[in-house]
C-alpha cells in the first residue's frame, strides 16, 4: 500500500499528514527530512509500548537519533498534572534543549499529553504525532489541540500547539480491540454528519457492525476524515468560528464523561451518545427533519451504545455541562445538524427542552 499525503495549511505552522501501511520504522528518516537534529523523547503507554515501542526506537536510532522512551499508564487518568510533571522532569534529566523534540506514540491520551508537554517544556519544543488508534488517527492527532484534564472538566488545561508531522501507520489498527475501533468510528461518522453527505452515505452503505473491514476501507475513511479536519482547521486554527463544528456530539458527550469521572466511557462511546442527543435536540427544535433523524439514529445504533452506569442522574449530566469549554457566559453552545452534511452553532436552546431531552434519554437507556 503506497503512502498518501495531505497538508494542514497554516502558513508557517503547516505540516503534512502521511498515511500508509507498515512504515513506522521510517519515522527517523521522516524526521531527518524535516530537520529534527536534537534528542528525542518518545512518550507512549503501557498498551502500545510492547507492540510498537521497539519498531519506533529502531527507526529513530538507525537515523542517528539519541532517543529515550517514557511509558505512561494507559487511560484518561494519565492526562493529569502529575503525569505531565513526571514527563517534564524526564525531559530535564535527559538534558533536552530547544533543538530536541517529542514523539507521541499512541492514542488520543498519549497525543494530548505529549503535545501538552511539548508546548510547555522550554516554552515549546517540536513534536510529532504517531497515532496508533483509529480515534487518534482521524481526530486528536490533527489540529494542534493539546491538553490535560481537570477533575471538573475534560481538556480544560491546554493550548493550541501544532505538530510538525502526523505519521499514520494503518497497520496499528490490526492490533486494536473492537471497542477501540468503535470509539474511533464515532468520530468518523461525525465528519459525514457535519460536512460531507456523500461520505456519510459511503459509511452507511459499507460499515459492518462487527467492524471487520478491508484495508482499503480503513485507508479511505482515515484519509477522508483527515481531509475534512484539515480543511476546517486550516480555516479556523483556534476555534474562533467554524472549527466549533468539530465538537458535534461533544457538548453532551463530554458531560457524560465528566459525570462518570472519566472512568466508564471512552471518548468515542460518549460522543456516540452525544451525537444521538444533539440530533434529537435538533429535531425537537424543528431544525432537523424526522427522516434525517431516523437515518442518523440507524447509523449510531449500528455502532452500538455502551450501557449507562447505574445511578447516573440528570443532575450529574447537567453539572458536567457547566464546565463545557464552548460555553459563552451563561449560554451553552450546541452544534446541531440541519441536515446530514450540514450543522450550525446554536446558543439559544431552552433549558426546559434540554431537561426533557436528558430525562427521556435516561429513561430509554437505563
């Protein structure tokens, strides 16, 4: 399988996304071509390290780099001040300077945390994203959002800090459990709903609920998802306008994650619920027609929903909404579909309607 390349066009901060199969060991050569010349700190997690740590380090050392690898616990709990502090200390002990760089080898948690460390160490050193999960490949590795969590809200502490390269080796998808593929597929479906009806129709026709798909299917959906995100980010790097549409499903999705202390859902599972709720809210508001809602719901139910934890309350979900990053003053911001392939930003959703939506949701899924 040949590699494909596209560019996130941000002027002096532009970078390439390279997509291929079984080419992780070329990372060192790619970094040499970009002008990386200092020490490299590779950040990965305990799940990814046994699978791809050696391949990554081999490629870097063959290219002549002095590299050190740090392995963090897997899971959302690692996006914390304490984890960032340990990594910053490791960078100091490795005597990294401004010519040094950071490699994020892993899923979204690793990418967000490693990017945050890169943005803050010495006020910013170069970093690259090597995403190994579908979620990270189509979403979190692209766009420069780096962050750690606060107990009261997800990704509250962070920055916009663009990588120098995103290298996507599709072979890593072969070692993912179905649950991880499904969480990434939620973000893929999101792109079709917010911006590309033909892509949504392709997914609707070809997506198997088991997620047992041909290699070409994954190559196509990863490439197309990255194209859509690159277009949006290039138009609005710091989310002053259109980039907010990428948060479709995230307002209530993040609230569900916060309400369950980031321990019950993984990100895509929460976003899948969030997209369902946002679509139903759009229909309740008279924005989305019934037939379009039916098609969206069929797609989301095909991917499946994780059961809700016992005891989850409407009050807990609404508490999570208080700390939504998109909030403007007292107004919550919702990204709602007007039709499949087009969404808009709304800030005037009545509280009574939101209460009804959440109450009906809990009755249906408990």
